[in-house]
């Protein structure tokens, strides 16, 4: 499933959801790289 996460105030990444972390962040994969960030609300996306 594709998910969008926020890495900073102006940076977001969309990738394949790997897992949800205990701190509420999501881990997504884009190609060979993994990114960790806060989920973007579906209403905002």
C-alpha cells in the first residue's frame, strides 16, 4: 500500500508502507531506500 509521510515542514515522501513504528511514525520504502516520518492525513493528501 502506498503511503505519504512528512520528513520535515516542506518535504514529503510517498512509498510502499513497510510498517508502523511504536512512536506513531511510518517506515516506507522508495526503491532501495527506507524513510521514517509522520503520516500525512488522507484529507490533506
